[in-house]
C-alpha cells in the first residue's frame, strides 16, 4: 500500500475525494494543494472504455498542447546527412546514426524523452526494440516520430507536442502543464487532450468511452473530473475561469 505524507493527507481532507468536479473547479483545487518547493507538473489521467489487449482498441498518437508542457523535452534524432543537420538546427539534444544506435545499445544511453528517426535509419533503430520499447521511446510512424521531416518533428516535440498511448489497463497519462500556469492555460490543454482522445476513439470500442478523468499535481492528491463535463467547450471553460 502506498504511504502518503502528512501534507498529502491534509490536503485530501480539504475536498470530497469521491465528488466529480468541473474542469475549472478541479484546476483550482489542484493548484491550491500544490505545496512543493518546485514547480509541480499537472497531470491528466483518463481511463478509457477500451480493451488494450486487442490491437484494434489501442489508443495512441500525438497532439500539441496549445499552452505547451512547461518542461524541457530532450529529443534524440536518429538521422544522417542533411537530415541530421536539420535536426541539430531545430534544437535536437543528441543526433546520430550508427554511432547513436551503438551508444544506446552498448552504453545504455537513454538521456532523452523523445526519439525521432528517419525511415532509412529505422532498420538499425529497430534493433534497439528491447531497450527503447519498454520505455516508450521507440520511434513509430503513427506518432510522427518516424519521418523524413525530422527538423519539423524536433521543433514540434520541443514546442509542446506530446505522445500518448493506453497502458495495459486502458489508462492514458499526460502532462498538461505546470502549477505555475494560468488557469486558462491549463484548461485549454485539458480541453485539447480530451477532444483528441474522443477523436481517436476506436471503432471497436463499445459502451462508455470516457470512464474516469482525474487531475493531479506531482505531489498532490487526484481530483476527479466529471467525464460528462470533461469536454466542455472552450467558451464554457473560459466562463469557468
């Protein structure tokens, strides 16, 4: 059983843990309960009505948060020649082809959050499946991380593009900003994520799709959001703030 600290338990007693809140109210609660000495990340967790054991019900993709994530994203680009130069110009933190593949394979180098690869290098990158796969770092065309337009991909992921995928029980976890963000910024990011997940609903998914939605900060308790209100329009969210 997870042991929570005194402050966590204190904050948990400030609100009804079983109640369902609107997005605006949930953001207010999350921000009010963030007390760490660092700028905590605000995370959105969504439980989807899918069976991720079935290939046609896996939900995955990428999206760009309008307000960004508020964190520095380290990008590795597996590319050569002109495309490597484009990746460096776009701000990739590490760029390489055979040498980068060897560094990951032989030295266990994993000091990056996103890996992007050009199609011609994927044959080599594919040999790193057992290393990159379990960490969610394997480039994939479906998420835009296998592309010939590597410069653009680097720019997008540096600028707030995030990758999402259901875990083994159908949950998706995504950062939607920092506690220091304005309420409007967090609300816009939440709205964008929920709309994207609804758009990506598999045709094979039956029954209620948005089963549970929760907002929390790095060190704070989760606040439940009413799934029926999680898709509030931007105008409604603006009114809530």
